[in-house]
C-alpha cells in the first residue's frame, strides 16, 4: 500500500508557506516589485468612483457636455493604465517563478538520489512523482497569483474602506459590519479545507503509482489478461479522488456563496440608507454614486478571499508534502575512524557484521547475525544459500546501499564506514540479479560503471559479458535501449549489466547471480571470459548454480542469516548436507551423512526431479551414472546420493559434462574456477 503520511491538523498554513522563503529570496525584488505594481493598479480602480462623483455633482448637474467627455477621457486613461500595470506585473513574475519551480524540482531530484535505499523501499514512486510535478506546479501558481493578490486585495480593501469612511462614516459602518462573521467563516473553512486538500493530493500520488505500475508492467497485465482488474483498480482510485474533489468543491462553493451573499446584503442595506439620506438632502447624489461604486469595486477583493484561501491551503499542503521528502535524512557520510579498532587484513573482511532493516519490529531477530568472513586479495568467494537467507542483503552492505547495524566491513584494511561514498563506489562495482537499464544508449548504460571509460574499455567489457549482440543493433553502441531496456531480452539486459560492472576494472566486485538469465552455451563463454577479470580483482559472487560456484576459489554457505560453513566446493559437498542439497537437490539425509554428493554436484538446481532436461547430471533416465560434479577430483566418488524418484548416481573419474555434451571439463581443473 502507498505510504500515507500523517495528516497534521495543527499545522499553520503560514508557517508551512514560510519554508519557501529560501527559494523565493533570490527573486524577492521582482516579486515585491510585482506586488507593488499590482497594488497601484488595483487602487487605480478606486479612483474611478471619485471621478464619477465629480461628474455627477459637476458636469451632469450643470448640464455640461464638455465636462462629461473630459470625465470619460479620465476613465479611459485610468482603464488603460490599470491594464498596462497588470500586464507588467505578470511579466515581472513569470520568468523568476518558473526558475523557482525548476530549482525546487532540481533540489528534490538531487535529494532523492542521496536518500538511502530503505527510504525508496518504503515510498511508492507515484507519491514521489506527484510531489515533483503536481505539487511544485501548485506552488508556482501560488507564488505567481494567490500570494500576490492576498497582499494586493488586502491593501485594496484597506484603501477602499478609508475612501468609504471619508465619504460617509455611517454608510461605511454598515459595510464593515459583515467583517466579523466573514473572519469566523474563513477560519472554519481553512481548517476543513486543509484536511480535504491533503487527502486529495495524497490520492493523486496513489493514482500516479497505479498508472506507473500498469505502464511498466504492461507485459504482465497483457500476458495474464489482467487489464480488466487493473482498470477496475484504477477506476476505484479515480472514484475516491473524484469524491474527494467534489468534497473540496462543496466546501469552496459554500464559502464562496456566504462570502458573496453577506457583503451583498450589506451593500443593499447601504443603498437603502443612502437613498433615504439623499432624499433628506443630507447626502449628495454624487457621493452616493461614488460610495456604491467603491463598494462594488471592493466586491472582487472580498469575494476572492475564499478562492485565495483555498489555493493557499492547497499550496501549504503541497509545501508540506515537498518538505516531507526533503526533510528525510540523507545517507550517512563518512564516519570518524573508530578509536582502538584493530587493523584488518587486506581484501574484503566482514567482522561481526549484523544487519536489521530500519522498519523492523523492535526485538525482532536481525536479518544477518555475526557474519565473520574474509575474502583474500585476488580471491573470488561464492556466496550460497537458500532463498531468503540474506545473500543479497549481505552484498548490498559492501557498497553501503544499506548501513550495517553492528560490526564492520573493511576493504584492504579500511572501514567502509569511514570512506566517502564516492570513493567507496569507485572501489566497488556491483551487478544486481535484476538488471536495470536506463532510457539511454547501450554505450551510456555501460559507461554508468565508469564515466570516463574509453571506447576500448567499453568494447572489452562487452567482450567479457559476451554482449557482442550490440554490434548488430541498428546503431551499435548508440542504439537507444528504451525504458528499463525492455526492448532487449532478459539475457541481453543481464549481459549489459555485467559489462557495466566490469568496465571500470574495479578493485572489488560484487555480483548477485549475474548469469541467471543466460543459456548454458552463453553462460560457458561468459564464465571463461569472466575468470580473467576475477583473477585481477577481489570478488563476492552470489551463486545458485554449480556452474557459477565453479568460478570461485572458496564457497561460503549462508543459512538463516549466519555463515554456516566455508570451504571449497568439493569440501562442502563432502562435509555439509545442506550445501549438497542446495547444489544437487538431493535430500539432506539421503547420502548417509553427506559423505559424498559429488555425483550431483554438477546438476542444475532442481536436478533429480522427474522431467529434468535430458543430459542433466542427475535428472531423468538419460543421466549417465558415471557423471560426477564439474571438477570432481578422481577418487572422491564412491558413495551414493539418492533422492525420491531418482536412481543412485555414483561419482567416478573421467571427464565431466556441464549439461551440454559439447562442453567437457577435465576433472583435474575442479580446484580453481
């Protein structure tokens, strides 16, 4: 479910909007100038009733046509001046306020890049998108119009009432009488509207999330024929938003009706009282005309209060939503060196590492507990474990995508917590299990691993990843791969992600099952090229298949958040039943103490099941009883490993197949892959 920030009924709209000052400050001169120009333009309209008074009591009463034409000319000039001033005000604010919006959007994007992964795990992308688009557009509109006219209309009403009281104080009091009920109404409206405005803007974020997920997951929607259910979900959210918007409209209609009706009643009362005074001779007709004209000129500033308050509340809500993200703490920087911490050996070392997710329940067991592990310089360590054992979480700690909650990780003796992130991520390169590509060219996607990589380095990385298919694309390295690289197959995306990881020739490499989407032939070629890269770096490789494990010097078995065993592939096959089961699919107790599971070591996960592909090491009736694990040492076989429905398999010396009869690996190469 989308995250719903708590509604705050006690927050002040003024206090929220004042947080925009750092962004407005650079353009304050033009903004204040625009407000001053608008005040002058608005007050010019209050001069018109005074000219009407002069015309009625002068030229009209004296039957002077020349005076009437002169008065008409004055009115025309005032109208032209007012229009020019309002146009000038618009010109003053348009460009700088567009700059304010762009600056706020840039700051939001920059901040999002620096927030920890845990933040992005909690927040739906649609909520973030709505804050960076709809909310910032609301703020720009507020700064351009409502903010200015709250000041302008307040000044106009003040000047207008001064003119009214100067003409006749008794009639002025009649028009001032509605002020108290209007203030109370506006206060009630502001409290109610702020809640419904926040609800509507959060629902816009939810709707944006649904649209984004439906577009990005269009293949799933179409593949499973779920377009009706997705449309139903979208319709339900749309109806919720519609109901909320109608609630906003009802509130606005109610306040607008009252703000319009109450002053109209006051103007009607003033008209009756003024007419009586004119009839008694205590008030001139020109003064009554001027008074009523001034009152009518003040109608819009008064009636617009509801509209301006509504926009102000929406803008205050947008400001709160914007700063909810901006107030989130960024990733921690480099920590101070720990006093008394012993120097760690070279390579990649995990010392008592513990990790618990930030939103975990208090007292819940950690995801990782007391991880002690050393990857020697130039060594490749395979990390093996069942689903949910914490392999990906452990690898995410190395580039500090998550921060350890206990212990430390060192690279060549230096605690990663004391490193600047930019330096750390130059040393460590990663390839994730789910490859993510960007709407850019093939070359740009690969160079994300090393911005300054030249053409030769890019081509070398593509060669390592066996990504020669890029040269057959319409524009080669300059081919746009489209959003998330969905124009490519899963294996092609994974190979580009691997090329991105190795292009910078990093000192430390973290690969999260980087070959899972490749066919067996391509996998064999990639492994052969990847071995050369791994010889020059210190690497941790998350592995689910024996073929990937064979790339490593040693293997660490991760079980329930702890390191259960460390050794070579063959050692763990002989001594650890859980590892043998993960690599072969044999039951943990099926081999009589796990003495030798070498016969299944070369099987793909799931081997031993009825229906396994022909030629797999243990699967189906076509399996060769004499086939052992890739790289199994001669003489290590002899014991049988059985699994329900599978006939015994005996390991023996001789060449070993990897699942394809055309790729044979001599058994003596098994000690180092």
